[in-house]
C-alpha cells in the first residue's frame, strides 16, 4: 500500500502543491520586498523559478550590519547592477565610510528612476 493510501486510510493525506512558484515575477518581487535583500537573495536556492525572483523586488533595503566593508560594497554594486524590475524605493544604510561609492550608487539608481531613495552613510 502506498504512503498516501495509508495516510488516507488514517484520515490524512498531504498533497504538495507549489502555487507560489507559479506566481508572476512581479508578485514574487513584491513578496520578497518584505524581506531584506540578503534573505531575498537566499530564495534563489528554492527552485529554478525562484532563481531570479529577487531581481524584481520593487523595494530594496540594504544595511551593512555585520558585513565587512568590501563585502557590503560588492553586495550593493551587485544588487543595483543585476536588478531587472522597476525600483520604487531604495534604502541603503551603513555605519562605515562609503563616501567613495556614494556617487557610483547614485548614478546606478538615477538610471532606474526610483520614486524614493534613502541613503544613510
């Protein structure tokens, strides 16, 4: 007897449907906007349909937190250059000196015409 038949006989049977993966990229991006970028990028390991979903996030929030300065600069550069969708808002905050990168980040953002940009360095 199959596992599902046994479970059904006991009154339970779990059917695994992945409805989230069939959502349009824009909807996935909106969902991922509720996470910070580091967590959103991790979703690329879920399945091939989630691989680039983070690159459609309409709101981007990047904080240097525990990152080393060079790793955070690399992360911001990568996110701003690889992002595919519309950027409605971008929030970049850091406690280290990023003044040399500020101009480059603003140039990258200006090409995307976001509605709001908050940079706290």
